[in-house]
């Protein structure tokens, strides 16, 4: 996974006026967190809840930034 290129960020912001640069920053931060976790390792209940919340927020941000048809 690599960060979005500046032109990709600009296009997303132009195509989706409800999105803000902060949304893209949060989206990239959460994606990086997703890829830093080894899914084969067992997790505590708190970590599982946190991971579920992260995935839900990623979905929300994806729709906000890229639209639901992407």
C-alpha cells in the first residue's frame, strides 16, 4: 500500500466536496494501522473492538472521499 498521490487527493477532493483534507489524512492513517497488525495473532477483546471500529470508520471515510460508486 502506498499513500495517495497529490493529484489523487486533489481529484478526490474536487469530485467529493463533502470530503476534507483531514478526512484523507485520517483515512491514510487508519489504513497504515490496518496493515501494521498481524491478523494471525490473537487479539484481546479490546483490540478486536478497536479493529472493528477502525474498519467501520475506514468504510465511512472511503465513501466520503471516493464516493459510494468507487
